[in-house]
C-alpha cells in the first residue's frame, strides 16, 4: 500500500489545526470521507480537500508534502502509525502523542512535543521555543516518549518536563530545562542563559559547559555508572548521542533556590 | 515455592563475589534462614546490564511474602553496603517485586530515579559514589529440595565425589545448591522423638548407627553426603541431578562411591518426585 499523502495545494494565510489527520482518526476512511473532514482555521472552516491533494491509501503511514509552518497540531494525540512531514511543520507537532512515530524533515515552530506521553518524534531541522513543555497554564510538560532534534531548539526546552527523553544535537536556547520535574535532556551544542532555572529533578546531559546561575552548585567530577545504561539506550536511535561513551562528568545540582535535586552533567575531558 | 534472580555487578569479579557471597550467605535452608540462595553463575562484562563484571544469584523461599522481605533485607545489608556493587533484575515476570524500590529512602531525599528504556532505576548517593539498582525484579514459581545422596566407603571419598558433582552442576543454568559448598552432611528425616522438632538426623543413612537402626546402608558404607538442589523448573533440577550423578559415576569403581540414593520420605514430602532412574535415562519422572 502507498502512504496516504497530503500535498498542500495552496499558500496558507492562516494556521490550520491538523489534529484530525492522524492514523487513529483516518483508519477505515475512504479518500472522499477524508476529503470531507472539516479543518479548524480562522473563523471559516475549510475541508481537507480544499487544502490538500489526497493520494495513497495506507492510513497507518501519513505523508505531508509541500508543507508550511502554518500546519499546526500534526500528529496530535496519535497512538499508532507513522507520520512523515517532508518539509516544515507548525506549532504543537506531536501534541499529546501517545505512541507511534513522527518524522519532520524540516523545521518546526513552538511547542513541539507539548504534552507528549509516548512514541518517537524526530525533527531534522530546528525547533522553536517550549519543546516538550506543557500547554499554557498546565503544571506539567512532556510525560513520556522520545524527541530527537538534529538542529537547534529555542528557549524553554523541556519546561516543566515530567518524564521522557529529549536529545538535541545542536544548540538550545535560554532557560533549557526550566522548571524541569524529571526526565532527561541532552544537548550536544551550547545552551543559553539560565540553564536549569527552577529545576526540581531530572537530568541535563550537556556536552559543553553551560552558563550557570548562582543557585546551581558544583558537586565535582565523577564517574557515574548509570550513564552506561543511558548511553546504551541511545543506540537504537539514529543520533550523534549514540557515540557517547565516557561516564566521567562534572555534576552540578540544583536549582537550590527551589530545593531542587536535579542535575546538570557536563561531559567532556575530565 | 517462589524464586527470583538478581544480577550483581561490581568494579571487578572479586567485589561482585564479595557482594554475592554476603547476600547468599546464611541462606542454606528456608527452615532457619528464611531463604535458600546461591550464586548461579559468573557473568562477563558483556553480559551484564551495565557492562561490568558480575554474577547472577538465585533466591528461593516458601511464599512470596518471605521472599520479598528477605530480598529487600539482604539487598540493604549486603549490596548497598558493598563497594562498587550494583543490582539489576535477572528475571522477567508478571509479578515484579521490590529490588531497590524501598532502598531509595536511604538516599534521604537526595536519591534520583531514572527511567531508561522502560525500566526504572534508582541512584542512591553513598560514600563511594552512587549505588545503582533497578527498582524491581521478577518473582516466579520455583521448586526446591531436589536431592540425591552419595554413599561411600570413607568420608574423604564421599566428599570428593560431592565436590566433583558440584563442579559439574555449577554449569547448569537456573539452579543452585544452597548448602555450604553445595553439600549437606546432616541430611534430615521428617519427624523426631522430640515433640518440638519436625525434622531430625536421617538415622537410616547415618553410618555410625548401622547396627542399631533400620539402616539403608550396607556394611561397607562409612559416610554419606547429600546434595540439595533448588531450581526454576522441574526440568532444570532433573538436568542438574543427571549432570551431578554422571560426574560421580565417571570417577569409577575406585572412587569409593558405592551407591547413589535419594531422600524418599515415602513420596509424601512435596508435590514433585525426582525418580533417579528416569532422570538418568533422560526422561522426566
């Protein structure tokens, strides 16, 4: 079967909520049924067939082509199947995702992996602010799953993250790991200011020394046995993190301004 | 009976054995020790979850409650305390029991949990660095008390044959021989003349009583050693018995071993019957 393919056929002026276009929702539907689905956009609804050329049949593998950053909520709440985005995606990519896989070959906007609970989200380009964070007003961010970003991430990566794994091969912006509750964030590039601001628990694994605020405390250099297990778990992903092997890190604990017991582990030559 | 397996790793095999020997020490019999436990086998660094040298231990108890309580106690007193030691689950089961789940409180709030590839681990800060333990391990139904007796013309001959059997049986997976060195010299019988004791010396196999008891021993037998086996399945125990008995037989006529027997107990002690002849033929009882 060919992948069910949505090719954007018009330049978008307003953002479109694509949350209804998931393997879960489209399973068992014909192309005409799918074309008749109403999409939320602005004050006027549009049908799927107004926006996309639809081809193929495999509802377990969706492909989006000729995409734009105005396609929001792709893969929202999905529990099965695969979505490939051959280009950029908008905000809230993989929102509340529970299982399955999303692969975006371009950049994404803010709030990717927002409220994610499981599955795998891969972003080949850059991603915006609040990667793996919670929706506005919520007290918990990402609850599970794995996110791999080949490019850079914006500010507030992993804000209030509760569980899961975020791996960023490029740089992360300011407030990386802010208000982090648990989970693991890895960054091979540089991080910005206020890394681990108000961190509660969790692990930030950094290749390069971050700029630290005064309430993150140096606990010295150590060989940590659990890193062997962590690095082994990376081997199934196609990521530069799979090459990590040294268990020797410098450990910073905090955010002590929040009675936090989180840690920043800085890799490198120790 | 319930059983579990734990993988213990350390900086090197020397310290993995220190930890494992402590954990499985005083675990010869469920009667007085709560559990029967022993080292199943040595593991190379490639085989263990954290890539360090290790050993696997098996632990058995009569009932899940005792097993859980003993496992946690021994983890806390023997693995948490042993330099460089770490502990991991060695068996999967629908029934997962605490391995390091409650030990985490020793961290006094400084402990950290990591969920890696679907398994939860606890990192507890200790003076030598960090104690790493998996949160749970599996608990499975198991079988205890398979046994056979070695009847020989002298004590050294009986012991040498037992040692030979144990060396061979150590290579069998899923079993342990929980008594000291794997061998028990004080095999027991059910019942006693004393009302408070439910087990007593198996006088039918005691060589110094040949003339005054209903003895199972021929006049030339001067010593008897028993090997007791606990294992995960009937077939595991049967295999280890076959391996052990064949190793003894390979010693030949001049070894001093005259007969291999087993504790019979009238077939009334326990639901599993290990019939030696069938086992040696390679079939189940």
